[in-house]
């Protein structure tokens, strides 16, 4: 599981623009993502679900979309991804959980 794409053409516009303008910073950031990914015992599926949950907690629609897109590409089901939004409700609140569900469904429906 790569946390950051190496090909800047795959990035959202703002991130791609930054990667092109500041390649040394972007490469260091991407390497940090790879190093963090292999630093512990979690399997790739668990890491993807955790990253999605962190994006939900940060209320970052773009990051939620990114991790849902990658999760689907990696074989996670829509039900598995949507369960993250349901799990968010008691911790983050009903409105945040429903917002996350909406962002997830942007890509699963």
C-alpha cells in the first residue's frame, strides 16, 4: 500500500501543482508516508481503513475521497468503507458521521 502516489498526474489539482512546484518537498513527504506505512505490523487493508477513519475525523472530504478511491482499487467493499462512517457517529457526532457517509457514497454509489 503506497500512501502517496508517485505519479503526480494521479494527484488532485492542488497537490499535483505543489508536487510539480516543490518536488524535493513532495518526494520527502511521499517517502515519509512510505516509511510510516511499513513501520508497524498492520496489514494493508487495516492501514487503509485507519487512514480513512483519520480522514473522517479530520473532516477532510478530499482525503476521504482519496482513501475511498484507493480502498475500492485495493478490493475493499463499499460496505466496509461505509462502516467507518457509522463507527464515527458515537465518537465524532451524528452530523460528522452522516457527512462522512455522504463523502464515501460519492464514490461507492
